[in-house]
C-alpha cells in the first residue's frame, strides 16, 4: 500500500528529493552558467536529508483516516464529512505578479487541489487557475510532463527539464511553496497527522528539516533568487523536536511562524 500521502509532510520530502543528482545544474535564466563545487555540495546535502525524511516516513503505518481504494489511497468516509476550510482560494492566482510568485502559487494550488479532490470538493476553479498560470509562466519544462495533475509525481522529470532549460531556480521556488503549504496543512490537523509518529520519527524528521533550512540559507549565498525563500522558511527552525509531544507543542507554538511563512511565499 502506498504509505506517503499528499496530506502529509512526506510529500515535501519527495518533492525536494528530486532536487539532487550529480549533474551540474544551471541557475537563473542563464543556461550556460555552471554551479560552484560548494553549491553542488549544498544541493546534494539537501537531497540527502530529504531522502532520509522520505525513508523515515516510508517505514510508518498508514494514517488512520486513510484507506485503500480503487484509485489508491483515499480518505475514509468519516474523514470526508468534514471539509477543510483553510485551503487557498483559486482566486489567489490572480494576485501573483512576478514570475517567482506565479511558480509558487502554482505549486501551492496543486497541493490544495489534490487535498480538495481527496475530500471530494469541487476542483474546477483550481483547474482553471492552474491552466492559466502554466500559460502565463510559459516554461518549456512543463512539456516534459503529460498532465499538470502529475506535477509532483513526476518531480524528477520536471527537475531535469527545468535544469536543462535554465529554470532550476524556480524549481526551488515551487518546492519551498509546497513544503510550507504542507506543513501548514499538517499543523491544522496535527493530532491526526501525528497519530502514528514515534519519538524517533519526530526527532529524525525534524532534525532533517533543520538541516535543510540551514542548507537553503547557505544556498541563498549563491543564488539571490532563493534569498526571499530562505528568509520565509527560516523561522520554521522551531520544529526541532525529540518527542512526539514536543513536536505537537512546537507546531502549536509555531503557528504564527508557519502562517507567516505561508503568507510570505504565497501572496
């Protein structure tokens, strides 16, 4: 059974795990630029840490509000009865003006669209917003995936394409927005999401998150476009627990920081 759900922080791990490899990736709009050895080492570290989170999550049992269905993992009937009221409105796409903002809202809307679909909520407005954003962004990399709905399931393919097209810095924008959106959703439902966590899970995952935040800060020294992303997610370093109870407390006390990170990345 598939153990990683779009509704868990594990998806963020899978997203960022696609950002590695041994290639020398280009940054910015200059496809001829070559990364320094130090920058490649930082990105390799990010990949390693997120791979570790994914490995940690894959050992856990499925969440109690998930079940196996004809189309894979689905929410239970009881869970579907209470619809989430915290998802981003599709209209938020109209507020994105810069290219980076468009990439980030595209990423966040895809996350929330999947959540809405799992709760059997209407997704037509999300579809329209995503389609318009993809047209506005006009990134040839998106041609590497057949369906926008598979944006994250094919993240390695997308990463490779954006790397080759000199758009790799925007992949980081998308991944950061998805990470923050997923942490935001987890925090809205922490009791349910952490139901199967052990103290080791909490310690290992949050430790890796702190290492990733630090690595993104270091990456911003080499890529100025990542600087606002690094600044937005830096306050999430409060998530550094050694027990499940401590993680629950950190999520609760860090709500304002999480909310602010979301606002900063998804305008």
